C-alpha cells in the first residue's frame, strides 16, 4: 500500500526563470570541458562493451533511481537494451530487493555521473532510439536553475544524443522550462498533462497517491 505523503513542490518561481534563455544560449555556444571522472569512465567502458555487441535499439533511462522504471521499460521494449543510469549506489542497490518487476526484457543498471556519461555516450557514437528522464530532481529554488538539466552545461549533450525524448515531472514549470531550452536548440517539444493506471517509478506512485499531477514532455530529436 502506498502512503500518500509526498510533499508538493515549494518554489519562489511563478513562471519560467528570468535568466533561462541567457543560461541555455551560453551553454549551447560553449564547450563543456569538465574532466571525466575515473569511476564513470570505467563504468561506461563496461556498459559500452554490451552496447557495441548488441544488435538492436538502445534506450536510456537517465536518473533511474532504484531502476523500477528501467525494468518496466524493458518489458515495454523487449527488442531493446535499456540502460538505467543513476549516481546513487544506495538507490541502485535496492533494485533486486524491492523494485525489480520481472526477468522480462534486457536491461543494465549503472552507477555513473550523467554529466560525464552522456558525453562519453556521444563520443562513442551511441544513437539511442528513446531517452527517458523520469522525475529528475527539480531543484525548485530559483537560485538553483543551473542544477536543473536544462540549465546545466551538459544540456547540449542531451540534445546531441537525440532519439525520442520523454521527460516527466510533478512540477509543471520544470517541464515548460525544458521545452523552452529545446526550442532554443531548434527542437520542438510537446507538453501535456500525464496520467496512467500504472505508475512506473516509486516517485510517480507517491505523487499520484498524494493527489499531485504529472506533466510530460515529448520530443523527437
């Protein structure tokens, strides 16, 4: 049974961040030169062996948390290799114990920093058919705009990786900001309210049980 105890987003923003366009445009023009962390390079190299040997679509489940969404996506896309990435080993270690849905489908869970992993994937010429960003940390305080994926220096790499992008959030402004960032990148996104009988992440389940709604972004990049 799910407890309906998820708190609503508290923010000092009433709409899109006033500096969003300036920040995104700066990142689109600049080169991201941060060195790749050794642990992420090692993790990527291991996963890349599987990817290069796999004859089928590759799907990314970024910010996968405990990997419940990754397992669910593997059931929905049995022809694909789903790669769930999260920076937290603590969350990933919970996967088999509590959140593994079944043994259906093919997927890998990897602990890595997405700031590095996405850049390495592009360098290795990955071409994901789909890219899911399900309920990333919204960083709702206005001063944290550059911690949101669309406000970060790595955002251009999300665009360059391409594929069918799907983002979900319980904070409508986050999704609208992401859509605007894509627009500045030359990509048109569709934003809509999202609901389903079946939640595919623990966060989604908690939000809906608490009476919160989800907003979804869809874009073919």
